[in-house]
C-alpha cells in the first residue's frame, strides 16, 4: 500500500460519504470531489503557462465528477502564493474563472493565503444525481466488456520529452508535449447517461493501477486481451515493451475506463462519441475470479505513476 492509499484509508474506514473518484452526499444527492496541484510537483513556471495550470486543476476535478456519472455545478477555489508571484496567481485565477463560466459552473467561495510556492486546490460539486445513477469502480459484472478512450499514452511521453529530453519525431514530440501540458478536455457525461455502464473509474494515476483497482473492488477478474488499438501512432513507432510501458504507465490522461454488458456498444453509440472527438476502444473483458490478467503483455519493468515520486521512471 502506497503513502496516498494509507492516508485515504485513515479517513475512509467506516465512512459513509467517502466513495471512489467522488464522495456522495446522500442528504443533497450530490457528488463532491477535490484536488490539489503544487508548483514544482505537478507543474513548473518554466514549462507551464497560467492557462495550462488552470486547465490542469479544472480538468482533474471535472473528470472525477464525469467518471462517476455526474455533471459539475458549483466550485470552491483555494490558492496560496508568494508576493512576488501575485501576477501569476491572478492570471491563473482569471483563467480558472473563464473555464468555470464556459462550463456553467459557479465558483461560490474559497480562500487565499501566503506560501513559498504556488498551491492550488479546487472542489467541484455536482448537480443532483440519484444514488442509483452513480458509477462505481466496484460494480463490474461477469461478461462485461472493458472500454477506454482512444489515444492515451501521450501524457507520459510528453513528460519524458520535456524533462528527460527523450528524442522523438517532431509530430510525436508536439502532440505528446501538448497532451502533457494541457490534457484534452472531453465532455462526455451526457453520453455516459446513454450507456448501460456497470463500473467506471478515472485514469489519473495509470491505466495499470486503474484496472487493478477496479478488478479488486469488483471482486472480479479483468482480462486485458488487446491494447494495440489504444494508440495506433505509438504502437507503430515503438517496440512492444516501450509501447505497453506508455499505455499502462501513463498518468493524468483524465479519461475513464468503464465496463458495459457484452455487445451493448453499437455503431450508433460509437458514432455519437466520435462526434465529440472520442474514440472508444475495447481492451478486454470481465470474468469470474480475481485480479488482473494481460494477454501477450510482459509486465516486467512497466513504470507507473506515483503522486509521491517527482516524476516517471525512464522509458
């Protein structure tokens, strides 16, 4: 158990509110989530613009609400910063206000204080949602198919390109850096409501840890049989080991992994997602048993993400 999970377990034991990607307040029928990003841990001022910093903070929370089946409505914003970075703090705040307004979210409060570096936290609260409509990571069913959004993997590659000087062709370098610095923002909560989703979880840490957690919580066996279509351009460029390392180890992609009954996603549904710029990729199925199994993938030396490591390990 890593440090993060130990802290979460301290508060989650016998707690009726703490859930998966979000907590659920049954009295008001709302989902609530919060996240924090810290200068020189999640971003730096050399590579990230104020727009990109605000985008990362906003998306990390928005994605949690969506992957739980909800639609964000209210926000609380906290910011700490040193006096010599006041202009940057104001710029981040203005960009965050714009993002909230463009997505019909009201910022209803927050706090400011002084600190040595910039610390940002955002709390999002959803519109009312019946408890029966909440998507949990623990509800996968036998014979479900496992899906993810297409083209994850660029975030980790972008990190390696920027901070580890990993050499890439110009097209891959540009695309991966863009994804790392400002991850794509997909709005899919309305589409999720059209699917018979049994379980879901946001990929903010890594695909490997996400699948492992879903299998554990669902008390089912997750069998991953094909990852080749998750990111065709990376599959074409890298050998198997590096490709699987990118796909399974990438973090902060802010897309969901979800399971649905077999053959429930038809061409019409795929088309609806495609109109939103989203490609749906089937990567496996759920069966009786426990744990996570990969077919045709060597998991040795797969480097995943840890919030308490300063960076990814090398590719």
